[in-house]
C-alpha cells in the first residue's frame, strides 16, 4: 500500500511549461481529459440499456459523478446489422428497448452525458455497419439522439496502396469527420482511434504521421493496443503487461498533448482480477500523471470500497484534470524505476515514481532531476498524493515502501519563487528504439539503453541549449560536417541551440539538420549524428522533457 510511503528530504525545480505552438482548433470542446465509463473492456458486446442505467445509478450513488466521471459511452455492438430504409443507423431494440434518445435523457436527468461508438470504414471492428459514405447522416443521427461524444474506430478502411492500413486514406476521412462534427449545432467531442492501427508496425513513420494530424481534428486519440479485455480473456491475460505496454506507448507521445487534446492509453480496468490492488492504483496514478482520459471499464455497482477509493481520490484526479493539460515525461528509466515529472497549474511540480520491480523498495530522487533546485536554501513542501501527508524536503525526495508495481505521486511546492524556477529536465530518447541520448562521461555522445545515470538526464534551457546533469558545462553542439560534440557551454552560441518540433525532430538552429541515430559505417548504430531532416524517420524522432518549447 502506498499509504506507508513517506516522502523525506530535500530539493527543487519547476518549469514554466510552454505549450506546443500548434493549436487545437476547438480546445473549448474538451478542455480537460474526459472521465466516465465505457462497456468495452469489461463487457465487450454484452451491452444493453440496463447495464447503462444501473451503471449510471451506481456512478451517482457511489460518488463517481461527484468526482468528475460524467460520461457513459456505448462501445461497439449497440446497432442493428442493417441500416433503415432512409440509410440511418438503428439501435438494437432488444438491447435498448426504450431507445437511445431515452437513454440519453435518462443520463442527462442524472447529470451525465452519453457517448457512442462508430467506425470510419465499411464495418465496425465487430462487423456492424460502418460510416464510410454516411458521415453527415450518422453525425446528425447521433446528435439528434442526444449524444455528445463519438469514439470513431478505424477498422475496415479503404486502401489505395494495397497495404492493410493505408495512412493516406485515413487522413482525409478523419478530416471530413472533423468538419462534419464541428458543424453540428452542438459539436461532438471526437475520440479518434486512427493511430492505433499504425502503432505496431516495424516502421513507425505512418504512426507518427497519423499522430501529427489527430490533434487538429479531435480532442483525444487512442494511440495503440486495446487494454486487456476482461470479457474475452475471462479475467485472464497479462493485465499488468497490458497496462505497462499502453503506459509505455503514451510516454512516447508527450509532445502532442496540450489543453484540448489528450493521448488516450485506453480504459481504466479497476476490477480486472489479473491486477493486484497496487497495480490498479498504479494504473490510476500513471494515467493521472499522463493527464490521460479516465474512462472506467468495469462493473461499477460491484466495485469494492478500495477500488472506489482509488478512483475517487480528489488529489489524484486534480492532477489528471490540471488545466495546463500537460503530460508527465520521463526523467529516467532503468528497468526497475520510472521517474516522471511535469508542472501543475498552481506552480507546483509533480513527481511520479513507479516501481516496476518485484519487491517493495524505497527510492530517492534528487530535486534537480525534477527540474527544481537541490541547493540548501531551497526547502520544499512535498505532499504525498495518495494519503495527502505533507513533509519538508531539501536537496532530494525519498519515498519509502513503494510496493512492487506500485506508484508514488508527490506534489512539490515552495513559497520562494526562485526555488520554483523550473528547468525542463529528463530523458532525451529516440522513442522508436527506446534508447537514451547519453553523455558517456568520456566526452562522447551515444544513444544507449536507458539506465537513469546522470549522463542521461538532460536540462533543456530557454535558449535551446542542452546539457546533462553529469557534466553541466558540456553542451550538445553542432560541430559541423554532420557531427556532434560535447563542447563547453557558451550562452547564445547558435551551434548549441536546438529546436524541438512536434514531429519529434530535434533540429540544429545553425544548420537545420536533425539529430539522427546511426552514423555512417558498421557498428555506428548508436552513434548520434546530424543529417537532413526526413519525414518522420524513426532514427530522427526524440522525446524530450515536459516544458520544452515545441514548434510545429
Ligand atoms: C477495437 C477498439 C476497441 C473496441 C472494439 C470494438 O478493437 O480498439 O476499443 O472499440 O474495436 O469492436
């Protein structure tokens, strides 16, 4: 249990996070990550009216609505297999005897909103009618039914290339959906599943291309695999691996997230029997740290009190719903501990510590790693967010008794504004390979397996220069002739200034070239170099710390 964790000691850093320059067209539609319920992971196609009314009643009586969970979303299999004579979709009258408009009213009267599932292709993933060619009609139907949220899946899409998934057909179809939805009298919140279809390809270029347009068209995007499905596995399957997989993919995508658009790692599964209580708590903590949608797929009337407690912790939910809309990024990762951080709208700094190991243990994080100050004159107040306890820290923070697969969440603040001046700090990693840009201590740069060493924790300064905590006076430098060096930091030197793009490219200001892994010649796969920037090339895609200014 995390209640036993005691933050101790020292430390600092907050960054004035600068949001991505690209803008979401309608940030007012869903300014915060959506919260609610969806039937898919827990019940799959066994959805019906009474599941939704009983779930809504339980969400009301058990405090989930009060905690912010105000959506109930129908997933696949709500429709009949054929359209009506006028071409409209029809609900299954056996599953929904009073009809979907009635259900929408039932929910509205109790303070909830209804969402629905559709598919951009010829058929849904479950084989029900798809919306290809029926976009305007289906959008109007949903709107007339009182629905205000659409999860648009992307099975059975057309392909012009012969490839199973053809990115060039997805973009215009999703753009059209955006135009249709936004033109409705009450625009629908648009949840896009397009990226998920490209996330498992060996070459991730198409996946990143899809990620580059989803923020312009919708409010959230399912980026990867379905979270383990209770219904199909009967509660079996590797639930923790599934949670870790989807969390891990999310950490590759922080640069796309901003207030109004969130990366969606799929449902919370708090009653999955394959998860321990610590693992269930970790899923909520990680999703909240990522600022992800909190959409529960569980039998809510049957949740235990412990499960209810972990879903309704107001301090954890406040982090998820923070108005800055940022996603926490990795400070370090070594196989056993993941450390993440981001700024919060109250000026505080979030520190999240995941124990991926198999035994309870303690962990210490220097405050400089969180972007704050480790100096003796900066004393911070550290709130442990599960229990709410507050302690003081200078120099570093230590959490004790983090259980196997448990996650600690700490909120760090100081009244001294100079102590809260934050430097974006953390891993710079090639997201497709998962390898970290490293100052190896011998004056050489490598892109190596992440090990949490100081040589892999980068500070990114407002002028675009970068140095590691291990060698603060050595800056990443464009040394000419497509080569990089670690040279003495000199403020304002253009060869040491780097621009981070939403594409994932880290671009040298002086040459316009991209940081690239794999120099010429055998055995140089892990040697970073500079090369002409290509379109979403895997070797040129890097994740940077939260708070770095990102240009589109
Ligand atoms: C896909 C989606 C799931 C669910 C099913 C329905 O697998 O990723 O979330 O919507 O389709 O068929």
